[in-house]
C-alpha cells in the first residue's frame, strides 16, 4: 500500500470505532426493559445481567457493523473533500480509482467480521440468551409456572394457574391433574396456593389452600371427593427445570450445518422452508452489504466536493434507510413465497452496489450526480441532530 492508501485506511478506523460503539449502545437500550424485568422480578445477579447483555451483542452487531462501515467511509471522504484533500490528490495526478484499494480492504475486513457474527455469533447469542433466560426464570419457584397456560413440565402432572403475584409469591385459581399413581387420577382445585421449598432437603411442594380434591379410581370406576384447608403436592421440580432448558432451536439459532441439513432434508412441502432459506441467505447477504454500502458511501463522500457538504450526509441517510427498507420488504415477500427467498435477500445488495458503482463512475469522469433539494434538507437536519447529540 502506498502512503496515501495507508493514510486513508487509518482515517477510516476512528469513525468506525466510534459509530460502532454508539450504534450498539443505542440498540442495547431496547433490551433494557426485558433485562430490568429479570433483575426486579427474578432477583438476577450482576453476572447474569452481564451475560445476557453479551448474548445480545452479536444480533445487534450484525447490523451495526455494516452501518458503521458506511458511516466511516462517508465521513472520511466528506472530511477529505471539505478540506480540499481530494482536489490536491487530483492535482497530483491521482485518479479516483486509485483511492479504492484502502476502501475495498476496509470493507472486506468489515465483511469478514460481519460474516463471523452472522454465521457463529448470532446463533450462539440467541440460543444462550433464551437458555439463560429460562434458567433464571426456573431458578425462581413461582415462575416455574406460566400464567393462563396448562403447564406440563412436571412428569404426569398438569397444572393451570390463572395468575401469579410476583411480590407476594401467591398463585391464584389453580387446577392440578396428577396421574403419577397407577390407575388413579387426582384432580385438585384451589383458589390460592404457593410453591414452597424445604430448606433442609431442597424438595419442592405445591401447597394449596381452601380447595377440593377429587380422586378418580380408574380400576374400580369410583370417585372420592373431599374439601381441605391445606393440601400439599410434591413435585419433581429438578426434572421440570431440565426439561425446560432443552429448548427447541429456531432457525436463527441453528448453526450453519444444522440449517443446511434442515433445508436439504426438507422436501419442499414444509411451510418453514422459506423461513430457513431466508435465514441462510441473510447470513451472507448482510456481510456483503459492507462492500456495497462502502462503495456507495465513498461516492457520496466524493460527491460533497462538488456540491454543498450536507448533501452527501443527506444522501447517505436516504440510501441507508433505503437499504433496510428493501431488506425488510424482501424478507416479508420471500418468507411468504411471493418471490424466491434468494431474490429477497440479495436484491438490496445488488441495488446499493449498482448505485454506488454508477455514482463512482460519474464522479471519476467529472460528471457529478445532480442532487434533489430534499437531500440538502435531510443533510442539514441530520447534521444539527448529530451536533446536538455530541454537544
């Protein structure tokens, strides 16, 4: 690499690092309510909170890395254009195409980093977040049961709970069907109950208050009924925990090998095939967006040298939003089968890359793209907001 190329490459790193940290922090804020709920209701420790945050990072980085690559290239070339460095380089006989190598190398490294995140980081993070969340919930006695659902996590025992008070740990309106005894089914109904733990043995008991027990003898075809003030039902809570932790993997939680195996095994009749294909193509199309958005950002940054400086920023925001709108539209249409999933995931990259190459070609031939006035307005608004956030 020449001195100029090394200089450009070094200039790309600081804005990339700053924007990555900033954007990832913004995305993490969307998880704060969920994590706060675990801390307040489940008495989650600081270590578990940190683990949950680390598990969410790959999913956010899948999008923040391409975004940061585009922002970094755009801001770097906008600064160089504003400081007349591009004009000086042209005056020294250097063409626009000679500035491409450091940008392409930087975008290629961003692609590799994003590829590692989408292929390995996202499945691991999402699965670990789900598993850890279940472990945290199941470690709390009263959250072993879900409200308004028939809970069958306990062997041969089915439990229905209308509501749970997380503060008082009281269960309301319980229905329990116990089939653990051969040839006998016991049905218990109570307006109130609690889950209690024996501190000495560590066993768990569901304690009911003021209800009714009906015992059905299947062998003798008889029914016995009695009312009670207090009635205890011992539960195999440890087995329920283990059963709950064995969660079923969603497509975005599968490894690349598992995902391709499912697609190859599927005969084409499964309604989930399109979803699996979308996840597979997404793992590769989003990383390659670093290349498409990087080239487009370079063209927009150079464009600011021949027009008002805010125009490049406005166009950057526009095309950045356009890419994710195309991605969302492609996902929806591809998942429903409106058109093949491969088109839905790869069209955004092709569109952005084609626009970037077209703009770069025109700028290299001293034929700048004429910008609509809306881009100047968007650029000024974005610049004001950016300065306000920094200030």
